[in-house]
């Protein structure tokens, strides 16, 4: 006879099993963000467009984000809608993770068994991590390893509880990751390396798209990796998770057919992006593909969207977004030795964007 535990019988996601106080606090953030986005952003956009500061006759190129900011910022700084939007965004981003951590700790006895893998993920770094890793990305207090179960908190509360409602209307905000996985050039791959895998949001979509592939997924966050491992175990997937930097994976030469990532490159400075492409080239067998999805280039965005991307990144603890959005990623791929380099929009409007290329065969 199969015994069904209370946890197994509970239809709620793990992040919904926090106490009433935690749910109320996170629902308040959802209400504030959705209300702000729906009511205030259109007003700010209308103010910018009606001002004419980005009209074609001004000659401002969206690739020159400094000129865009210098034109737009004075227009919105005095607007009440913009000031409230800025304050709401900053407060909600700064408060979400601490509230999630506190909610987890109050229900630790219930939640910890759901957050823990069968064994911790192996650490290949020997304590040698890049300096940029110490930054508190996305206003995550203490960084991605600021709590022993930050991976669970980040995935189940910040993403599943908050962002699915704020950005996805309660739907699958990870669906684009599957679409991007499907867009890799080959129909099948034997060995895939996923760089900057986090809690496995993209990794598990890769496993859906290429069920026969051996997948190795790397990240620098031990807590994110541990929860990614747990998620894979719960899904019945055999994925090899390892702690390592994307630019220094420690994996063997020519051991992969596809090296890929989704929304990683903008989390590192340009010199690290170049190192990632060089590492991908080393890892790939001849004829293998690199396949990276990341932020849209400002040059392909509308004037308002370029300004909004940059302003939002500045106020959302995204220190290298601007550099990623103004760096010629395709040229970096070519400099690393790749051929057949493609750069393309994943959605209308220029964000996000994909970069796909091939390591040449010897006869090329």
C-alpha cells in the first residue's frame, strides 16, 4: 500500500505553504507591483513620448544610451507617477527576499525537507570565484548564497509566488526558455553544458527538449544548485550539477556538443563575457554550437524601451546590464573563433535576444 503524506497530498506549490503572515506580505508586494505597472508605467511612457525628446528629428540613436538618458531623465524626474514608480520598485525589490527568507525560517521544519537534495552538489571552485560574484544581484540580500536555502526562496517564493503573477499573469514565465532551447540548430545533442543554471529553470527545459542528452549544469551559487538538484530529482531527471564559474568550468576539452545559457551574460562584466565564449569554444567538439539567450541590445530597442531597460537595470541592482546591452556580442563570438554567428530577437521589440554560433570543423 502506498502511503501519501500530507506534503504529497497538498496541491499547493512549496512556496505557497508558508504561513499566513508570509503569504500576506508577499501578496502585498504583488498587489503593489501589478498596480504600479498597470497604472503608472503607461503614464510615464506617455509623458516621455509627448515631450518629443526622442523623436526621430532629434537624431538620438538608442545605441547611445547616455544621450537617451540625458534627454529623458529631466522629463520624468519631476513627474509624480515616475517618483512613485521608482520608490515602489526599489522598496519591493529590497523587501521581497528578506520577507521570503523570514517566511521560510518560520516554516523551516516543513519546508526544508522539500528544499534539500539527496546529496549536496559538488564544488569545483576550490574557493576561487570571480570578484563580480560578490555583488548582491537583483537586490538579493546577502547574495545568492545569503541563506542556506536561498535557491528554494528565490525559486519558490520570488519567482513562482511573485514574478509569475507580476509578469506572467500566473502562467508559465519559463515557457520562453523552452522555446529558446528548441531553437538550437541541431535536432539532437549528446552532451549539453548549461552555464549559470541557477535553480534549473532553463536546465529542466533543456531536458524536455533533448531527453536523450547528458546535461551538465553549472553555477556559482551552492544554494541555487542544491535546489536545482532537488528539482531535477523530483522530476526524475539525471542531470549533473556542479559548482563552477562559467568562464572556468573545469570540464574536459571538446566534451560537449552544445554550450548554452539563458540570461547569464548580463550578470557579468564584458571581460568575463569574452572569457565565457573562449571557454565555450574549448568545451565544444568541432561542429558544436554555442547558444546564448540574454538581454536585448539597446540599438534594436525603441527609444522608450531602451530608456526603460537602462533605468530599470540601474534601480534593480543590475550593474552590468548596460554593458551587455551595448556590447557587440556577435563580434565577441567571432573573436573567440566561432563561425555562422547569428544574432536575433526572441520576441518582437528586441528583448530578449539570442546569439548562436558554430565551432568550425577542421575542413572549414
